[in-house]
C-alpha cells in the first residue's frame, strides 16, 4: 500500500525541476489553501511513520481484531486531542461493525482516564503545595 506522500514524491521525481516545484507546491496545499497534513515532517520521517502505522493497523501478525483496535484508537485519540484521528477512527469503527454503544463506552473510558489524569495532577499539586482542602479518611468513591 503506497501512501499519498510516497506517490507525490515519485511523481515529483519523474517531472523536471520546474514542473516538480510547481507540482510540489500545489500538492502541498489542500483545496482550502492550507498546507497538507504532515507538511512539516521530512519525507523520510513520513515514510517511517507510514511504515509504523501500517504495521500497527494492517499487519497480518497483529493480535487485536480491527474493531477492538478502532475502539482503543477512539479513546486514545480523544485523550490525545487529535481531531482528525477521532473522525477517522469513529468512521473506521462504524465501518467494521462497532455499535453506537461500543463507541459510547470507548468515549466513556477516555472521559474516565482524562478525569483521573486531572485528579492525579491536582493531587501532585496539593502535595507540592502542602494543601489538603477536603481531607478524607474514607473510601475514594462514596455512594
């Protein structure tokens, strides 16, 4: 599977230097005039990332089924705040049969992890500042 980046580079090499520069400039812009994704990453690093991505998601030796991978990817994308990732992984999860409930559960897991991260960060801040606004001797979660 060849990436868009690799095919653009092959076309640019086949063209002459003037055509190559013009083709490269137009290929590097989206229809709205903004730069393409990965525009600040050197071609070598894009290729390495592409190889890694294909190995994770498309390898015959992967251990998780595609639907499970996509549900994990939805949660990870939310925590990483990667909008393009969120859109793509929700779309892919739906295409491989994930239900609305499964996607909702993946989102809820991301929500729980982010909430726990905030608690963890504020616990560290409280320890660093030696403050304890709401002392508790009981269990962490009360009914």
